[in-house]
C-alpha cells in the first residue's frame, strides 16, 4: 500500500506522482466552488470561472502531450486516412499522402494533431458542404503538410487575440510545428 502512494519514490518520479495527485484534485475543487457559487455570489462565480479556465488549460496541455494510440497501432498514413473518414457529416475529405518511410514519433504526433485540429476548424468554420483536402509529402527538407478547404477564408493578420478557453486553432497548429 505504501508503494502505491509513492513511498520510496524519489526525484522526478515523486514529482510526477505529486503532480498527478494535484491534477486529480482540481476538478473536485472546481465542483465545490460551483456549489458555493450557486447562491450567485460574484466572488465565488469569479473564482469558479478562474478555476474552470485553469483546468481547461491544463487538460489541453495534457491532451496535446499525449500520443494517439492509433499511431502506434496503424502508423501515420492509415491513421490520417481513418481521421479523414471519421470527419463527420457535411464535410468531405480527400487525402494525398506521399511518404517514403515512417516519420519519427514526435513528427508523427505533431502531423496527426495538426490535421486533427485543422479538420475540427473546418467543421466549425467552413460550414455545411465543406470540402477539405489534406496533402502530406516527404521532401528533402522534411515534410510538407498542406490542408485546404472551400470555406470563406480569412486574413490571418486580422485574427483577434486568442482568449483563454477560446479553442486551440491556428496558434496550436503553429506551436506543433
């Protein structure tokens, strides 16, 4: 039982266990704060909002760091084809993949997550009848990923500043690459 609670763990292992314990407690703290805010107290509502946003940021960081199991099970090319096939109603996805070999684990994960986010953005912003094309090719310099859709488009220079909890979008994709 002591080993289960980290007795005898030291250094990085102990810090990971402590972090996991703290992450586990945060949703309960938020639930308790929401109970307190039920009477409409502005201070409790503000604190609940702060806690909720912090929890969402944390969850996004955890999710972003995870490697999708489908990459280990199938590899990048089949995983991207599967992702395209599961894009959902109202969205048509074509895929063009030209890879001579399998990218390294970190590159595979980054490419997969960028395509995943791009498809999510297309569903949210391109509208019904959206047609998306995913093109991935291996080049002498590395990999070239191009994702296009037939949505209305936008000027990236006129994007509003990202707000906490407002989605991952382009900043997330830029961070990945």
